[in-house]
């Protein structure tokens, strides 16, 4: 790359694997002659990076994945096995994160990524800490609203839990990952870079059955074709603005006697819906 290490284009995280050599990123980040630089330091050459430079050995990506506006953008994730650096595998040097199924659309996460240097002159990791996700309507994806997520953060982890002790991990942290930057239009809205929403809205596929099939196969060095993609039943969502424009009256209160603030809605056609609260700022269902 003509910019050396400063020409980085995506973000990745080390994840636990039997071979101690696997990273997670976005499907659209797959490319030849790729390398992974844990705890990247823009002030140092490749030879002086704190944990070295690790060459990608083999990529593993869902063969039906896209990163456009199609439903198959739900599959925008990928794994890569790394070649040993000397005699060691990457997990043995920097530790590894745990992968967990995405519980639903509403999650409290910390998102980390490395924007391209054109939008991030310090050339350091940017993070959105303790932020809540919501549903991307019509897709098996979630979204966050946080400024600074420019191109380059693709593949970056959505952490549901994070250890910031600074001892291990590709950014000094290890934790539990439930998503990765990617999906619809490579992980961002259908806006140009001059629109503020371009770097403020970020998407992630939900990690479900198909994701974990790929994870298991990648650990065995396999990359089969899982066949046509059928979008799974999506987790509970309260709907989009097209639905809520018909809400006539709303009231909150402990309507089911569980000590949580639920919400009752009267719709323009006379129907009444009760939304049940989980006591942590989210609604989990309706009746």
C-alpha cells in the first residue's frame, strides 16, 4: 500500500478458536495479501509494531453474502486464519474475544474501529461506549447512532461485555462480541460522505445460526456453500415510523404488576396495545 500501514481499510478482532489463529471482520473486507496488526500504532513501522504483523492465510466468508441493499447483506461477516508470526499464533500473544449469539435488536454495546486516516488524523481507534442498538427495519441487522464511524471501521466488534484492563486484545481489551460493523451498504446508510448521517449511523448483522456454522467450519479450515439465504424470524421490534404515525394516545405505568414501566398505546383504528418492559429501558413484547 502506498501509505504503508496508514493505508488500513478495515478493522478485525481476534476470536477464540482451536487453532488460536482466527480473526473476525466484515465480509466485504476480504482481500488478497491482507494482514492483521493487533494494537496498531501509527507511529511505528511494521517491524516495530507492539505485537507484530500477521499475514492472512485463508479467508472464510458466506458464499451468498452481499453488502448492498439486498437481504443477503445480513451475511456480511467473515473469518480469517492467520499464519504464525515466528513460532507463535496470534491468540497466544494478544488473547482472544468470545463470540456469543446476538440476543436481539436491543443491546447495550461498545463498538470499536479504526477509521481511515482521511477522517481520523490521530489514526487511532475510535469507540462508541455503552450505546444501545435498535433494529434496522426489514433486515436481520441492528444499528447504532454514534458519530465518528467513518470508512475503515468495517468489521469492528460490537462488544456486549468488555474488559478494559489493557492486558490483551487487538485494542487492549477482550470481551464478548455479538456483532460486527457491516451489512446494508457495507455497514452504513444510503448517504454520501457529506451527509452527517454517513458517519453517525452504523449497522451490524445479527450473529445467528448461519454465522456460527461459518465460525465452526472456519476452525476446521472449511468454507462450504450453505445454500440460498432465507432470512430468519427477526427478534422483537416495535416497528418503524410507518407504524407509529398511527398512534393516537400513549400512557406509561406498571400495568402488569412487575414493577416496570410498561406502555399502553391506542391506535387510530381503536386497537389498544400493551408493550411490556424489561425494566432496563427496553420493551420485550406486546399484547
